[in-house]
C-alpha cells in the first residue's frame, strides 16, 4: 500500500526520499505524492532507467507550479522525442561550444570574472552578502553575453527577479507568488525584445543567444512564438544566475574548512574544478527530478503503475555511500583524476547533455564556479558572527545569512 507523502516531503525536504528508503530498508520505494502514485529510485542504474524514453516521459510530468516559476510553460524541459531533440540541439550549440564574443563558455567565464573583479573593487571596507553580490555579477554578465541589452541600473532588479524564480519553485506562500510575478515581468520584457528584433526595431549581436533563439525553427519547421522565445532565453539567463547558490555555498565551505583556501586561491585549475564538483555534490540544490511512466513498468522489483511518477533522488545519489566514500565529508580532492560517470554524479541531471535532459549548461556552471571560487578564496575578508545553518527542509536550500563577509580595506 502506498502512503501519501506530501506532508513528509514538506517536513523533511531533501531528506524525504533517503529517509523513506531507510525506513523500508529498500533503495526503491513506492509512495503517493499529491494523490498520484510515485516511485523513488536512486543510483546510476536508476538514472539510466529514468532517462530511457521507453520508460519515462517528461511531457506533462513537470507540475504547473514548477513550470509557472522555474522553467516556464512550453520550455525544453517539458518536451520528449523529436521536439526535445531539436530544441535541445539549440541549447547544446549555444552552451557547449566555444566561439567568438557572444557565444561559448570561455567568453562568458571571462566576462563574469571581470565583472566580479570590478564589483570586488567596490566592496573594500564594507560588509557584503555574498549571495546577493554573486547574483548581481552573474545576472549582469550572462544577460549581456546573451545579447540582451541591460544597463547597470537595471541589473539589481533583474538579479532579484531571476533568483526569485528559483527560490519559489518548490514552495507555497509569498516566495511562490514572488516567483510567478518575477517570471511574468521578465517573460513580457524578453518577448518584447523578440518582437523588436524580428521587426527590425532592435539589433543584437550575430550568433548571440538572442539571435539564435529568435531565428530557431522547431521540429515542425516553425519559428518559436515570442512567448516561448522569452521562456527559453530565461532558461539560459536564470540558471546561470542561480550559480549564486553555489558561490554562497563556496563561501560557507571556506568558512567551515579554511584549510582549502590556500590551494583554491593558488590558481591550481584542476583543484578549482574539483572544488566546483564537490560543492555541487555536497551541498543541496535540486532534491530530485522526475517524469511519468507511459506504461506499467517494474524497476528493482517494484511495480510502477502506468502514468505514475518516477523520481530520481539527486540528493540521495550524490550522497550514496556506494558511490562516494564518506559522502557527508567535504573533500574536493575526491574529484582529482577521477572520471565522472554520466549517471553517478547528477547535481544537474544525468546522462548525455546533448541528448538527455541533463543540463547542457553544466560545463558553464563548472567553469564559472571554479573561476569565482578562486577569486573568493583570494578575497581579503572575514566572516562576522552569523547564522550559517542550511535547512534541508527549505527547497532550494541556502545558508540562512546568505554568507556575510566583511571585506577589509585595501592598502593605499
């Protein structure tokens, strides 16, 4: 018998599926969630099962509150089959290939690193909230890199809206409604830009994200509507700004484990990349991802009813002791000289980002986080007394204080 688990999800957050497995002494558990049958699965084999389109479909699987805040309606995340492959190819071309200014991950990392350095020069002698400052640096950099015109004065409000969309996707109440209002504002803004570009009233850099999305033709051969263009533009800009969560977590880690600071600050590129991986593994972001079973299935001896939900436990997989020795120890060195399997490390989904639903911007996340974490480690700052707790009941989780730092005055 499957038991309704919505109250337990709200009560335990990231710990819900791991606790359910421990309670039942099983790696696969059947539950009810919002009145729908759901099966929680974990580990590399579970990832392979979830990303096989014969087993699980994403279409109609993402709840409306998540579409209305995080992804947007009609987004690539909601598609399957040829529709998904054609739309996904656009993101792969934009996010996984280097190119001239306006395209490629290297250009974005360089732009963002310079923006951080410029911002850091204004922090001397004052206290900052790391999460907020990182969000502003990232929002301004990625928006301009994408070809969206934005002034310096517009960046703080833009960063607030983009982080609100992420912060309110898995909750009710004020956070959720702030997220919906923010998405509505930014979709209208970007749809207007699309209309202006198509009408010749505005120009954007050739090959930029805006240029590619505006002229993209879907599997049916048709241009995307201005509204869908706006949704997909936000699906480049919003998740890049969300790296602010990982920058704040990096600050948290440097406070808790200061022995890593010197090596991270040294410019050791391999260690900086390992740091980025360990931050994404160790700290909570998305608790799980899911889809719907198009037919009755069985996995690990558990019956999966037709049209029921299948949930891959991301938090549980990233803390699975069968994959990660001492999973609750923060050890960046575990990623040095380790080849990462497509389904064993899943902070941003599993599988091949070119074909599966794994985020094609993952290499950008790693590059940006590595570059900013190194700069953070070099920042001459101290952490005042503050609340650094991270509640696993809050989705998405974040350090309660946002990580406050007092940046020392620079020598004259």
